[in-house]
C-alpha cells in the first residue's frame, strides 16, 4: 500500500457514516494493510491531535488497533 492509498483509506474510514460502512471498508482493505498503512495512520492521529481534534485521533487509533488485531488473525 502506498502512503496515498493509506491516506485515502484513513479519510474514508473517518468519514464513514456508520459502523456498517466502516466494517465494509475494513473487510475490503484488510488484505492490503501493511506497515505503511499503520505508520501513516499513527502520523494522521498525531496531526489530528495537533489540530485540536483529540476525539478523532482517539477514534482513529482505536480503529487501527482493531484492524491490526484482525490482520494478525489472518
């Protein structure tokens, strides 16, 4: 996964209107998640915190933690 692909997925996850859409996006992209995705997600979370969006950063970290656990089960 490229950094741009990771950013696009992160944006889609953060803008997902409901949990069903988040689950669909995660399932669809789980096989391609790699170190680039998780590194980019952590950088995005730090930027959100610096921008005063701590709840969004927390939500992103929680989601990426869940995704990592799912990825390691495959």
